[in-house]
C-alpha cells in the first residue's frame, strides 16, 4: 500500500512505516474520543450486572459441601 494514497489526516498519523508493522501516532483528540467511547461501553457492560446462572455457579464453587459432577 502506497503511503501517498492516504488522506492528509492519515499521512499525519504515520510516524514510521515498515512493510509489516506500521507505527501510528494518534493525536490527543483521537485518544480522548477513544477513551470516552471505551468508558461508555464499559459502563454499559457493568450496569448489566452478572447473569443469575453465573451467580449460581459461583455460589456452588464457593460451597465446600458441593460435589461437582
């Protein structure tokens, strides 16, 4: 892939390029946006809680009298 075919924004992000491992430098605005999106997704997952079937499995694992099959 030729580096000259990239948009101006992509050209600005490339610091160094090798055939196998391009190195990309992200600006602070892009890092902030990614961070906000990750926090939002993580928050939604945490808000879902633990499914009841997992709670039951964990209770059985913690029970010293339970004999798993």
